[in-house]
C-alpha cells in the first residue's frame, strides 16, 4: 500500500503519528525517571553488613567475613536525611581494612580497597563519647554487664604460719654451782611438770660447805656470841644466792644437819622440751639441764607480703586451721608486726597469739591463717573484670539505654573480697558496667578518637565523661575535686596531699581523703608548700591487751596481760598541744603549735 503524501488526509495523519510517538517518548522518559528514582531510593535504604569479630569489615550485601569466615550480620539501615533534600552529605571517606585511614575524597586505600563514605550524622555520632551498637552485634560480641553495688569493703589476707613456742614462757633449769647429778625425777623429754615438782638431786662440795657454814653461824647466834648475827646473815645470803628455797633453809634449821644432795624444783609448769643430762653426770655452773615450755599460750609466726601490710593492725582477730583437724578453727589476735623485711622472700613476719586448750596447736605445725580486715562498712564496689588498665588510667564502659556504651575513667581504691575493687570516683551506685567484651568497645572508642584527631587536629578531643563533667564530677580536674588551687603555675606547687592533723603523724602523706590509719582522725588537704614546713613528732600513750574484754588493762611498759597472759600492744595518741605561738586565725582563737590547718583554694 502506498501512501499518497499529497492526499488531503496525509497531514493530519502525520501529525497524529508524531503525537503518538512523542507521547510514547515522554511516557518512556517518565518511566525511566521513576525507575531511576526508585533505584536511587533503594540505594539510600540499603542495609550494611559487618562481622561480629572484625567490625572494620563492612559490606553492602550479606555473606561471609573475608578474614574469619563468619556470617555477616546487619548493623544499620541508611535513611534519607530529613528536609526533603534526598541525598545526605558526605563528610569524609574511610578505609574498611585499615583503621584510622581517612580521606576527604573518594578513592582506594593503601591496600587497594574502595573507601566507603562517612556521612555527617555518622561522624557526629562518632564524635560523642557513647558508642551505639546494634543489639544483634552486642549479642555476637558476647557483652555481659554487672551492677555497681554498695557494701562492706573487706579484704581477706590468707597465708601460712608456723606454730611456735611462746618465748616469754620458756624457762631454762640451771645451777649456780658445780656438781654431780645423783638422781633424776624427770628423765624423758616431753614430760609435763607442774610448778614445784622435783626435777633432780645434785651433790656439790661448794653447796655442802655453804650449808655447814650457815649451821655454824646459826649455832653461834644461838649462844649469843658477839658478831655471830652478822656471820649468820652472810651465810644465809650465800645460800639464797645459790637459789636455795626458804622451805629448804627452814628444813636445814630444823634438822641442824647438812644434806649431801640438794633437790632442785621446777620453776614453772610446762613440758620438758630439752633434757641435757643423765644420772651421774657432772654439770658446770650455768649449764642448761632442762628447758621447760608452757604450751597453754602459743605463737603463730606468719609471713605477710608487702602489699597486704596495710590491712593488718595490732589486736586484729585472726583464725587458723590445721590439716589434721579440718573441722576446727582456732581464734587469736595479732600481737606484733616485726619492724623489718626479709630481703629474700620480700615478706614481713607477723606474730599472732592463740590460747591452746587441749594442746592441739603443737609447735612446728603448719597452719592456714585467715585475717579479715573491714576497711569501710559501705563502699562502692566494682567487679575487677570490668576495669581496663592502660598503666596511666583505669577505664570502664557504662551500659546506657538504647544500646549505647559510654567509657568512664575511674579512680580505684583497695581490692576487696570477691575480686572487687572500691570505686573512689567515676561511677554511681546502680549503674551497669560491662564485664565481658569491653576490649572491642575500647578499640572502637580509641578508633573514633584517632579519626577525630586526624580530621580536626586543632580541635580538642571530646572528653570521655560527656554529661558528667562539672564541679566535683568525674570529668572535673583532679585539683578541682580535691579542693586545691587550680591556675597557671599551680600544678607543681599546689598538688594536694592529705595528712593527719596530729603533729606526730604528719610525716605520713595520703593521696586520697579518709581517716588516719594510726589515730582515726579525719585527714585534711594540704599543698606541697605546706608539707615542707611541717615537722613530725610522736608519743606513746600506754599498752593494753588485744582482747576486747580486757581493754581496761593499761600499762606504762610492755609485758603480758594479767588476765589472759597475751602480749600487750602499744596505743599511740597525740600529746597535749603546746602553748600557742602561731598567729591567730580568722576565727579569733590562737592555733596550737604544730597543728596543721587545711589549705584553702585560692
């Protein structure tokens, strides 16, 4: 069929065809635009995937981690920025394989991998102290938390001790003259003797001559001879110097006959732990014949490491258990801490005393010692597993609402039982801290801080205590929290230390507030300048028994308790203040000499 271009209907037909073709083109163009928009919109809502073990791996489609082979998990869904502008603004590009490698323009990293964009919203979130992690990733990372609680701060010191003789109850049996052992009443080591029991009989020519001399002087005194009384007194004194008892002298005066042998009696009750003679043996003056030990009160010598010494004090209760009696526990007291250190073992010897009914505690035995020291009745306690130690600071991660984790720098105190530490600052009671998986959180936190410093090196890095800074808060400077002067040139001269206000205790400096470990007074803050001007002193008040029920025993010299026999311990106290010589403070009262006043912030 041929179309006649000159026919009258050709022109309208051509126009109609062009209209149809144009409409189709416009329709196709509109469809293509909508499809492109849909594709672009789909790319804006694309889900990203990462590895739970390697957070630096980020993919735009599911699969396996190229490093460890684990299945990738979704982390976030991108959304179009509010405001209807459509696309979000890219702030910088970062590498997925090299942490910390960022650029301002797209390209490839040093390993040849494509750089991924980081948008402004993500960068703003990265600059904050809190880290937001998807719940699925939190579960894959194995993050566990624990609550910061308040309770008694107790430290348990465990060590091994050796049961020993009480040195104050040891007694050597000797003679002050030369002689021969005629008869032994106690002839075996380990025998128990009571005070006054006969031990042996000894013959001594020197002693026999002294008895005869006394009887002659006694006869002359009876006849009334001149000077006889002085001779009798001299002869009697000689017998007493030979340790002849009054009963034996009375028997000699009654019989008027000198005895060949002298019976020696036990000076105290106890067990014979050494026997040095046999019958018929000659002994010299001063030679030890027997050694007696009273085992009613024994010592336990323990070795304590240096780091455990602050938790021990005189009079503190201690318990021991024995291997052959595991069902029994013996309670005693710390009575002496030796003033020197063993250079080989780096330990200090501590002496404890135990009453020994039944003589179950035998010298030479090993015993397991446990000493419980309560430092504070209600302290803020933190699990040790939650602390990340870098050498310069201690960091914990606090679990916040919405899957966020905030790093905090904390100041720790002494270690408590149950593998917990006291928290001096940085946390509050009831907050939840991360106890497992915090190493990955710490890596993410340090990575964000490094990226922020690389992008904006002139701007200060964000503090780790966002929302907690302020006067007295954990984010505040140490000087501001301690009440010291903060200002130019004051860091070196006004570092705050804490000391006891008593003059005899000011030689000990503490780096935290609290109570004096000697007298219990509240510590006060002072500067280094003030510390250089202070002179230490000291005074002993009295000695007392470590048993609480015998605290009324006061003595001005060391010794044993008259009620239970335990060794007395010293009690230190402050002397009376001297006459005021210092300037009168603002309150109007003169300050006693040697009294320390706390420094006030300038």
